[in-house]
């Protein structure tokens, strides 16, 4: 019997998550929740956006699983906030993994993480909770990805790279081996990272240069 899952967020990222779920024979979409009143009643694929956050307490009596189904480009802290709100209510967060991804047997994948099509994850990798490993990303051996991070399409992380919580690695970024990228940091699209990046930082360019450091949020 398939497990049902509530998707929170009714945008483009949700479409991709739904396409992955459609591949699977162990999970199906219960419904879609979004607090944007303009989206209420709209359809994504064959599912209507019919719920909002006020409905979650009632939903968990019928569906115990949830997934944060929106990205982190414009609202990076919101993914963590919503995930925590769902967790407090009692929802569970099964990982959603595309059958088109290639993942080594010993890879550890946290609760609520989504692995998109074309991803390659090599041995020894540890991925935290509520992460997005986006289309075509390559994560080489023994990397560690912090909770609530977003590894964007086409990113290449060489061996033993570490990223802190809430890190966003932009589209097409290359990170050489052994680099540490601090928590709450952003690496701009197309950058090549050859030096460590501290917490609360933004880096961009080839090679990547630090352009901002915020000591507090």
C-alpha cells in the first residue's frame, strides 16, 4: 500500500517533486498546501491546491507524511521554518529519491530530503534533513551536506567537501576537494570555489571571491 504525503508549496519545485513521486510505487500525493490565496484552487498536474497551514492539524489525522515542496532561492530561511512547524505537529518526512539518480549503497540521506533526476552521489556521503539535491548534481565521495541546504542543478562537489546548515550552492558551481563552506552561506551560480568560505558569507566568480560576510542573520 502506498504512503500518502502532503506537499507544502505549490510552485515549480513542487511540479518536479510530483514527477519524482509519479515514478515511485511506494508513495503518492495526498494533497498540496500553499498559503498564497491566489493559488488556492489551482491544479498542479492532477492535484488541486486545496489546503493551507491552518489545515495541518486536521490533515495529520489522515496523512502522517509531509514534504517541503518549494525551493530556497528567494526565501532560504522559509524552508527550515516550515519544516520545523510541520515537525512540531508530528509529521514524518520520508526522503523522495528519483529512480533516475545514481546513489552509492552507503550514502546517508536525511529526513525530507529530495534527490532529483540525474544526480550522482558517491560512497561515504552524508546528506542532512530537508535538503534539495537538484537535477544533475554530482557529489563525490565523503562529502557532508548540512541540514536545509540546496545543491542546485549541475553543481559538482569534489571529494570531502563540507557544507554547513542552510547553505545554497548555485547552479553550475564547482567546489574542489576538501573545501569547507560555512553555514547560512551562498555560492553564486557558476562560481569555482578553491578556498574555504566562512559562515554567513556570499562568494562568487572564477575563482570564487568573498563579497560579503554577515556575522549575524
